């Protein structure tokens, strides 16, 4: 695989929407409960500060993406937030690591000073290990901060990293 990272293009929206909706439907990671419509996805992704996309340069295959945006407004607008999505069949191949590393660089380029994750599900040990490997610090644990699709409440762990 010849992985490249680039900014998303309009032609990528269908793949991005489908993967986003799949993760929302699984109910294990993203906080959203409703998927994106075709029109809604155009608005959603274009409203982000940056959307990075991973693809296999040899095949043109879509592998995953991330969104980057302010975590808050005004006096806290220098803190970024990001979400990541890797195609299920491609997980475990360090694509997520490349997406996170790219989001750090893009956040710096966009003038953010901190990258913060508000709601990493505690049981998502792969993501948590990756974030810690890349210099993120866990701020604590919020008991029952995430409600899974089946109604179970599980703990979340906020993370941050200075840029």
C-alpha cells in the first residue's frame, strides 16, 4: 500500500459520508445518533477547518479521513478538536496513526495551539495507546460519559496535546 494524505475533494464526499454513517450506526465511538444525508454531508464537511483524507495512491482506494475544527469559540477558539475514521477492513495498518499525525500538523498550520479530544471511549484502547504514543495527555475519566447504541453508559477519557 502506498498511503498518501491529502485534503478532501467534492468527489470524496460519498465515501466519507458512508464511512461516517457506518461509525455512527455502530454506536461505539462518535457522539452523533443520526447519519449524514448527501446534502448534509456537503455542509458538514465543508464547515470543518480542514478534512484530511487517506488513500492508496496505487489503487485510488479510500482508506479513511479526519475532520479538524475549533473545539470552542472566542477565548477558547485556539483549541482544536478532531475526529478520525478508518475503513473497517483497513484498521490495524497504522492509517489512524498517519491521520492523527497529519491532523497535528494541520492544526499547527491553522493556528491552533492545542488539540483536544473530548470523548475518547475508555475501552478504545487502540486509540488511547496511539494518542499517548503521540504525546497526548489524559485529563481524567468521565464516568458514564458516553451512551452506546444499546443504551449502556461507558466512561470517556478527555485528552489534549499542546501544539
